[in-house]
């Protein structure tokens, strides 16, 4: 299984100086925003085969809206 080094973001989409390693179960790529499952939920990801994981990427994010603000859009990222 591929491991990704993830950089965390805050609620405004600002990059934080915090990183995490997660097993990638969805085939995410460079600069994609992802949803991470942690703890015992990460070990229950389909296809995991009960490997001892602490964090797993479970989805690639298309858009994020907070209240009425667009925080992230995948299609705008590649323009």
C-alpha cells in the first residue's frame, strides 16, 4: 500500500506546519486534498486486510464550503 506524507490545513484552507503519514487507499496524487480516517476507523477501510494502520486516506475532496465561503475547489486548482 502506498504511503502519503500529508500537510494539514486549517478551517480557512491555510497550510499548517504539521504533517502526517497515511496509507492511501484511493490513489490520491500530489497537491490533492484528501479526507483522512484515524485510529480504529483507519483499520476498517475496505482493502486494508487488517493491517496495523493509524491513518488512512479514504477520499479525494472535490470542493469544501464553510458557511457561504468556498475554501477549496479541485477544478480551480489546475487552471
